[in-house]
């Protein structure tokens, strides 16, 4: 290698094959562009009239949904800056369970406005300080927009629950939110513990059964297992339950080994002892008072025969997660091997029966009292993808319920809050001196994205609506939002109007501003050369429960 080829500068420091992008044009604007693309995807799904996206992930699984959390998770975003927005969305999904779309779309909007400022010659750090002032002001004003009296809510009052849940569910399943919210509210209130702050999202289960429609859906107090009972006994009332993880089978008798048999009698005796041993075990279970046996693995023929003789109902739950939930619902202790259970190990159920729902046989396990009960929402729909999407809506509803158990304050929905915040921030920016004021004004302008998008997704004229919203808000009515069905502005302070949880908005806006500032702070991108070797495909993902 000749002297003339010596690399210099940054190339000399890093190994060859790396890429280094720096400066405004190369790094900052490229990052902003990637984030704009991402938020352009989620933006059209914002709100009740949002459009669905069809995403097919690397395992060929099909998603048809307008739930931004699912969309960005399945897109597998590669660009490092856009990933920051995805992470903000994930944080929102895990913390609140709804408002992911607002987070990502709003962050994208902030960045787009930052780009305009950069092009007019502002330095990113000035924009960041302006945005930081903006978000702290927003948090302050958001607290003032909270509806009076909404903080002392009764989480067991179905109407109040539905009023807070509708917005989250309607943004996923518009037109069906009334039926869905009613189901979700029932299920959540059933399992709400004495102290609502301990509400466990996992206690509301979803069973998806093909066929029928949403109007056939119902809420079951207890669990719905997607399989039939093993034996011929199909129902039991007020029964004790024994749970065996290892399965109910002959091999449960002694250690597996090789037996050398010399004569016919020995063979007969061997078979008989085995039979007697199984009968003895099953009889012991029956004598303990258990009427239902739940097995976590295969149920042997011989064992089943004796279970029938002693009139025991046999259920098989192959998923260990379901088995664990079953134990939690019934208060049973899962036993490792087939043996006589002690009275403490037995669980109790009010009724267990095999029912036929839409051609599928399911076992319904009901438990009326008991603090840690589980409730199951049985969803019906015509195709798998519709059921999956309904499940996502239920998920959001249940998470919203959890959030409202922690903080039940609400703010006006339908973009009323956003317009009011925009108006107040604009006023605030005029009082500021220095270059911050431009950034704050742009921050305020970013809020217009919400009403604009809601109007566009509903096919209305966005400009007209935004200007009339501003007009109504300036004259002092802070609760005027977009009436999407009427296609005009309307006061939403009525009980029916869409309300958003304060905590959802707060976190969404905070995460969005944080993500936007993080992206703006990046001024260089340095990518190492990818590790050598042939490209490996990612291993197939495990099937999650």
C-alpha cells in the first residue's frame, strides 16, 4: 500500500467500510425526513375515522389494524432516528396502552416544523430549548383543562367507565365502540379488586371464536377454555378441582424400566398390578372430594376409564400459562405427579360445562365469588384478522381502565384540548423574547396536526374547521371540538362527548416532545461496517402465548 493511499482525518481513526454523515443536511435533515415518513404512515390512522393498515410481517402473519402500536411494532423500522419514535410509541403502549398514534404523529409534526425553522437559519439547540419551554407550558395548561369533578370517579360505575373508555376503543373500532365498551367495562368491573390501584390487566382474558358477529359476544365470569372435556362427563356444579401438571397417565405409576417376563401368569399379573395401581390413584383423587381433574398433559386411556367409573370430569389444559391462570381462578395448587391431593391443594369452581359456541366446543369455567377472579370476553367475528383487531381494541380498553384506576381525570376530546393548547401557547410565544419564540410558536402550530388529521380522515375541509375552532376557542368556549358525524364544530361538554384521559394525553405529549428533541440533538451519524460473514436470516420468532 503506497504512501499516497494513507487515509486521513476520521477515516484514519475508524476501520474501513464505515459511513459517517455529519452536518445539518446530511444528518439532521435526513433524520427528520425518516421520522416524517414514519409519522405519515401512522397519521392516517389517527382517530375514529382513521384508515386501517395492512402489514405483513417477516413471519407472513397478516395484520389489518389502525392501532399504531401494532403497526410500528410489526414494521421493523430500520432507520435509527425513526426507531427513536418507535421506542417512544412503545413506552406509551406499555405505560398507558393507548395514545401511541398521538405520540408518533405529534413527534413527527414537531420535527417537520423544526425542519422549517432550521431552513430559516435557526440552530437546532435553540429549537430544542424552545420546545422544552413549550412542553413544560403545555403540561401546566393541560392541568387547567381537566374537567371539574372528574378526579373522584367511581371505577365501578359502568357509565363513568364507558365515558372514559370510548375514545380509546373508538379509535380502533369506530361504530362498534358502544357494544365493545359495554363488554369491556363489565369484564373490568367484575375483576376490579377492593383497591382499584391493584387492578391486574391480565385478569381480563379474551377468547376469540370464529363465526357470528360482535353482537354475539359476551362476558363470562371465569375462564373459557378452547377445548372440549376429555371424558363423557360434560358438566359439574359446585365442584372441587384437582390440578395435575404432569398428566394423568399410567406411566405416572412407577419409574419406567424394562421388565423381563417369563410366563403368561406373570404377564397377566403385571398388567393387573398396573391396572390396580392406576385405579388406586384415581380412587384416591375421588375420595379426596375432587369432582374435576385438570391435566396439563396427555390423559391415558386406562386412567380415563377409571375417571369415568368414579364420575370425575376430566379437562385438559395444554398451555402452562392457561394452567397457571386456571389455578389462580380456582385457588387450586398444581400438583406435579398423580397422587392423592390434600384438601388444601384442591380448588373450587361454581360450575364447569361444555358449551357449543358457533360450532366450536368450549369449556366454560365459572367462579362467582373469590377476589382474584378472572373474567373472559368471548369475542365473535367472521375472520381471524377481524378478531385480532377486536382483541387489540379490548386490550386498549382494559389498559385504559387500568390507567383510570390510577388517575381518573379527563380532558375534552375531539381535538378540543389540542386547539386550546395551541391557542394558549401562541399567546405565550408572543410574550417570549429571543429566538425561542419562533420555536414555541411552531410547537403551538404542531398541535393543529390533530384537528387537521381528524378532519381529513373524516373527509372534511380541514382549513375551515381549524379556523372556526380557533374562533370559538378565542371567544372563551374551551370545550369546542370537531363533531365528526355532523361534520362541523360542536361543544363536547355533554356527557356523551368524547373525553380523553388526562394521563394518556400527558404521557403522549411528553414522550413525543422528548423523542423530537432527542432526534434534533443528533448532529452526526457514524455507522460501523456491518460484521462480516454471510447474511443470516433472522431465526423464526417463537409463537408467543
